[in-house]
């Protein structure tokens, strides 16, 4: 193919989160390489970001899980997009709209790529069938080696088509040189923080992300006399009962003066720059570890649970003494281990961090950068279309 290709990515909602951010990142890579980047989704807060990088949003009721909508109206809408916009390849990133996109791509005769972003509960045959669409791609991109193994276990027939591509950190955005003191001060003021050490937990408010696990840990540390402020960053996405449970835990452990819920944060580089320590105590498997990778890009110490792919991100790189490394993977349900590790993280000095910062940043740039993810994804498109996006 000599012409610049048109790539259509399909997701439920272009609002916030790692999948959505990655969609915009790949749209930017496509347009920079001279291609045309379309995204079919419900409009959300990242629409402006998509348009700023040269992409275009095509409205789709992507959050619908109605079988008739998935297999007929949405599939028909996507097929129409493919034909009217001369789409060369469809890339789906979420199950419900992936079924629509798969059907549309097959009807229109264009290649179909999937990215497997989640561990996806597979209880029962019906759920397994629902998940199986994510293994139907001509290439099935796994966002970590953990995810690749999971796909292979569930879909042995897909093994020859599975390719691991880690999700990428924007090294220019998550660069300590561009996170100004004023940005950090602005965030500290907005969140009403004082000078005590700051710990952040950057995850949407849902049980498996571990907020309800970490609060009793922090309560025990407070009773020991450890000074801290814990900031819970992330939307509740309508989980009012869980938010009420968190508030009850805060009251029960007398953490009212130590814990803040701040909702969505639009300046995460400043949040990591503000933090003395990042905790991601996930109680279920993560298929990547974006928060850990972003933290390390800014040389902020980070603690993660031992489930899924997060240990791949936080593992001590070869050539670095483990005692110097500023990331740790912990038994996800071991409160004592988390207390000990938080004490350790808060004890690290500015000199400790300065000495390891270049090595931590180099590690993330080598394995988990946006540039690497973009290049590898464009190479997938090239392999199916005979184009040269990755070399541009």
C-alpha cells in the first residue's frame, strides 16, 4: 500500500483512563507518520486531546452492552464508517465494541487488530465467549507478558497471533525537568496539603484497586506516630456504596486529618512530583502498571501489589543494586509488609533519589516508553497493510 492508511480505533468512551489515553497516543503516532487517525467512541473529556493531535472522533454508542446494539446497530455504524472513510484497518480495545468492530471489519474485508487491556473475569462459558472476541484479531496485542500468558491459556488457537507491547509512558510529559515548582505548589494548594510527607494512590475508586485495603494500614502507621498525608486520586464512577465504605474506614481509623479524596487529576506529572511515595495496592491482577512506570519516570518511589504485570514494571533492572532500587512489589494482602515498605519509602532521602533518578528514567525509557509502544504498534499495522508508518 503506497497511500497513507486510515486507522480506526474503537473504544467505548473517550473519557479518561489508560485505555483512552493509549488510544489518543496511538492516534498521535498515526498522524505523525502521515496516516489518518479515527476513533469511534462516545464523546468524553479526551476528545479535545484527540483533536489536538490530529485525530477525529466518530460518535458511537460504544458503552452499550445490548446484544442487538452490539451485533447490529453498532456493527452497521462501524461498517458504514469503514466504507465512507476508506478505513484500511480497525483496532478494537474493549470487548463490547470489539464485537461490533470485528463483525464490521469482516463484512468490509479489512484487517482487524485487538489490544487485550484487561484480565477480564472468565467465570462461566458465556463470559468466556464474550471475552473471546479480544483474541480474534489478525494480531492480538497484549499489554504485558502477563497478559500474553493469560490470552494464550484461554485461547490456545491465538498463540501464533499474540504479540506483547507494553503500554507507554510519555517521557517528555513525565520529565522532572518540565514539572515546575509552581505546578507542584498549585496542586498542593488545590488539595489543601501541608508539609507532611505525601503518599498518593492514583487509581479509580473501586475495591480491587485497594483503597479499602490501604486505609487500615495507614491507620496503624498513624498510631505508631508516622506523619503522612494520603491522597486518593480517581473518580468514583458512581460507586457510592464503596465511597461510603471508604469514608467509614477513614473515620474508624481516625484518618480524617490524613486522607483526602480529590477525584480526577488532570496534571499527573505534578502529582507524582508532589508525592514522596506512590502506592498501588491492587487486590486483583493488573495487566500493566502505568502508575508505577510513570512514577519511576519521575524517580518517585513506588510500591505495588504482586498480582499480574505490575512486578514486570517494578523489577530491579540488571546492573542496579537491589538496595538502591526505589520500587518494590509486595504481597498484595500482607498489611505488615505494606507498613514496613511505606516506612522504607518515606525514609528515602533526596540524595537517595537523586542518585537513582537517571537510572530509573533510563529503565522506563528503554522498556516502557510511549515512543517504543508507538513504534511497535505502527509496525503491527505495517505488517498487515504493507505500509511504512513505523519507519517514518
